[in-house]
């Protein structure tokens, strides 16, 4: 038998784990910094939670291709995104840390 080695990952395959990690981190920071002004519809709420879960699962599957520090920051951000939902009724519906209703003029 011949010794077959896997081809080195192409540009897309090298960038994908990094993109997934940065999406998790930046979306978590967005939810911390930006105040939500309206509740999500039920479908949108479930969809964003499933997307976060899918990104976390994908990142765990590609953990050997991500630098350790970035991997753990992204894991913490992904778990933090779910923990923001436990921040009261507003957090459950919006996924953001803060909620306020815009005043009408």
C-alpha cells in the first residue's frame, strides 16, 4: 500500500475555522454593546439560537485548526451568547444584554 497523506488545506479550508471563531466573538460583543429595541419573532429567536449552536459545534469540530487562545475566546463567546438569553424576559427574547423601547416623537 502507498502512504497517502492528506493534502494541505486550501485557502478556504484554512480560513473557515477562523471566520467561524470571529463570527461567534463579534456577535457576542454586538449583543453586549448594542441595546435591543424590539423583541424578535419566535422563529427568529429559535433560528439565531440554532445558528449559534451550529457555529459552536462546527468550531469544536475544527478545534485543531484554530489557535488555542482564539478557540477558547470563541467558545466563551458562544456560551456567553446563550447565557445572555437567561438575563430576564428581555434577554430571552432579544439575546442582548440591554433592552429599551424607543420613544415616539
